[in-house]
C-alpha cells in the first residue's frame, strides 16, 4: 500500500494520513469543515470535469501520479476522491484516465457496443 501523499498544509496532511486507505479504495469522502478550502491549499480548477451535481471542481496533482479531486456542491458541501491517474500528466494519461475512471467512458462503450450489434443485423 502506498503512503499518504502530502500537500504541505499540516491540517490537510494529518487528515490525509487517516483518509488515505479509504481514498485508495476509491471512496468519496466528505471533507471536514476544519480543513481549509481546497483553493487555499493549492488546488486549482481543472480544464474539464464531468458533471455530477457539483457547482465547482478543484484538483491537486500528487507525486505518485494520481491526483486529489474535490467536488463542491450547492451549499458548500465538499467531497474528495482520488483519481488513480492524473490526466494533467499528458495526452496518454488523460486518455487512460477517461477510459478507466470517468463514468462517461462506460456510457460511450455501451453505446459503441449497441451500435456495433445493431449494425451487424
């Protein structure tokens, strides 16, 4: 198991140590109110994000090639998950992230299979 990544803010880093096993298991975690807003600790808005009911997205690349991704929902609720592949690392990483982690990729694959099956009739 990899070790919790650090972002340089003591409160965030302490929380990430505790949250890291759940993040590795692909869980989405509510951020506790005691943590600084992601913008205040180096998270930035990504150039592209899939809609999931959020009003804003914030991401932060990590040294292990993954990234932390925060969804901000109406009312200020914040939820964090870890993207195993950071699409900011290049075109191939972005493509791999989309095909393995993005919900729209599953929908696109299902549509492609349906079109293929219908076209073979």
